[in-house]
C-alpha cells in the first residue's frame, strides 16, 4: 500500500465539504492521523465481499406507517426558542448570495 | 448505599421520605463531585421540589411507580425539557430542549427523581470521558484514571453514590466500557427495544439508551421501565412491556456459554484474560456448561464499526449550523459557508471534527464503495457469525474491555489507540444484540474488571438471569470505591 492514502490537499477539500474550517497545524496533524486510521480501515480489504449483501439496519422493520392524524404542532416561539439570532418570528442567517 | 429496590420499598412502607433520600444523595454529591466531575448540570432545586411533591402524594397513600423516589442520573445527550442538554459540547452548551425524550417521560411516570445531567465524551465519541468540553470525569476507584466512556459521568455517579441508577447510551460500548471501568452493571439493550426519541443522534443504526446500576436487580428494574414501543421512533420494535425482574433467579444449570477466542486478542491484558476465565469457571461451578468457539469475522468488526459510525456521524452532525440552535458567532461581515465552517470549527472539539471529516470522506463519491458499503457487508458477516454461534450456545462470554482503566492523558493524543479500546464492545452494536457488563473482579492494585455477556436479540431475560446468578454467588458488587 502506498504510504499516503489521503493528501493534505484532499483533507482540506473534504473538510470544506463537511463545513469545518481547519488551522494550518490541524491540517498537518489530521492528514497524518487520517492516514493511520484509514490504513487500519483497509484491513477489511482482506475479505472477499463480492457476494455479500450489505446490512443497513439490524431490525427487520420496513414501511413503518402511522395514521395521518392532525396533532398539535410545536408553537413557533418554542420552535425557534434556541435560535441565537432572530427577528419577527424568523431566524437570522448570514448572506447566502 | 441503598439500592433502587430498597428505596422504593422503604418509601412505600413509610420508613423513609423521598426528601431524605434526595438530600442524602446531594450530601454525597457535595462530598465527592469536586474530585469526580460526574455532572454537567446538577438539578438540586428541581429534584428537592419534586421530592416534596412525591412525599406529599405518598402521605395521601399514593405511592405509584416502580422507581418511586429513586435518584436517577441522566446522560447529557438525552433531551430534558427546559434543562440544558449539552452532549458535553461547546456547540450545545446553552441548548435547552423544548421536549422530553421518551425515556424521561417513562422515568417521571414511575416516580423517579432526576438528580442531574452527566458528563460524557463530546457527542458520545470516546472511551474515556476526556473529550468533554466541561473537563474529564475521574474514576472513583482511582482518581488518576479514566472512568471509561462515553457514559463516564453516569458510571462514576452510580459507583460513587452520587445517584442510585443512571441512563447511558451505547453506540460502540459507551455503557459497558464505563460500567466495566467503574465496577457497576450496564446493559446495552437489543437494538429497537428502547426508544431513541430525544436521544441526540451520533450513529443511529448502532446506538441504544440503556440502564446503569450498582446491581443486576436495579439494572433489570430500570430496563423494565424504559423498554417498550414508541411510535415516535420508527426503529422501535413492537414489544410487549415486561417486568424483567421476574427473570432474576439463581439458575444457570445447563446454560450453554460460548467463549469466542477473538475476544482475547493481542491487546488483551493477562490480568483481564485470567479474571474473565475465572468468572466463566465460576459459572461452570454453578451449573453452566462452556466451550470455546470462534467468530472469525470479529477480527474486522472494529474497522467496520468505525467506518459506519463516522459515516453516520458526518450526516447526523450536519445539523449544527450555529443558526437554529447552539453556539453562534457574529456574522455581519461573513458569508453563509464561511460562517458555518467557523462556527463548526470553534464549536466542536478535535475528536468530533475528526470523525465528521473522516465520515464525510468514507461517504464521498468514489470512496463510498471502498469504505462504507464494504463495512456494511462486513456487518452482514458479523451478524451471520453470531447467528451461527447462537445455534450452539445460549450466551457468549468475553471481557468487556481488553484492559483495566488507564491513566488520564495516557491515550488521548493517539486516536487510533483509543479506538482500539472498543474492540470487544462494538460487535454487539454491529449485530444489534443485547450485551451486559458486570463486575467480575479486581486487579492486584484494585482496578475493576468487567465480564461481558452477549445474548440473541430480545433475550435480555437470559443476560439478567446469568448475571444475577453470578452476582449472588460472588462478592464483587458489594465492594465500594474509597472515594466514598
């Protein structure tokens, strides 16, 4: 196996996809740690999994339905109670475009 | 220290008042909490107010509830209405849920008194309770050592008498690990048997809320209260409510115990191996039969577990945006993406960031098939190996942890080394099986060792019966840590 599974550049890219800013030192540290962790993950490559079905969930439940009954919704003031910045019943957010 | 069972009976007989019990619990908290740091939030006023209400109804002859007057500690990733629920993270340090988790409703319905919200590894990601934003919890048996994690606050509180019983959650061992390290009883229930409604999600396909207690009876009692169907959790299984304490009898004659060799791998310390084998032989003396066996796929369980857990975490923790709730910063001069990336950088600790980023990687296009899908296939092999084993055996026995509790700071700089601590606990989560950790001895320096028992789905009754028989015929639960 090559010594680098993931490069610093890739770590930067993935972190930005995950919406997490990283400091320079952290990029170095995470790149080193990620390579160690991912190389451990590659242990599962020893197995022949071609014919094996994946298990997404261990409980054999499917199509869990309930009656479509109207119930009391959460009042607006409670729904946004924990929002740090709000105005007139709306949550304030930074510029999107 | 009184057990939950004794508290309920003494309150019912009028021998004790709930107020007295709750006050004595806070006495203990005031004596040991400075050293242990079990709680993120202590609810002294609220608990005493509730105690007075319960006493009032008791004075009118109304003592209803299987946990009437019992002081309970609740892990801080379980939502409590109006009481901050932090996940031991800066990002939720001021978060006050507007509803109760189903398990909280069930506790309250049975007369329990919530003492406080317990410390944990941030977002339940860890085995030592050292990643908490609110500082580490210490092990009551040795203050220089970790209590285990991630439900370390709950375990330390129960072991030190800062609560009678506690709720934890277990994604890859987070109830059983600290139960083992603090010498208490902890159950990871069958997936789907306890509602996850109101449990702040880390890895939904793996985690369950479960009971932690000083003995098997209290563990079974608390489980009887929290288990059961909940329409608000679509993975909740439609089970009839049961009183699990009726299964507690000293009877293991003919119980077939399998001891899989994969649980005694190279990282297992000799003292753990010997202590666990001694426990297996004790069960044999009591009438059980045992044989060794092999579940070859378990060698791959830890890698598969971390891939799945991190992948699910990356998706679950995408909700923290610093806008709808939680930690926030000024944003007058920043755009949307820069703001969110900054809030998530400052709001999450390093281990949480690592897992989110790695999970984003293992789910990303081009890598999904190489990591996530493969891990799910390994999960199938593990399930099949367990199914096969349970054709031969009633329960499986193993160490809960490969080592006794380690020192604070000993492993925290090396993530992979910490992950390795989960090696014996993750298989039960991957297969959705019930698993209990019970005290089974101490090292020569007095550090606890835990025995793990695993049963087929929904056979908690069998786990409780074997654990109860072991407990009644050994003295380990009676030991108390010196900190008390």
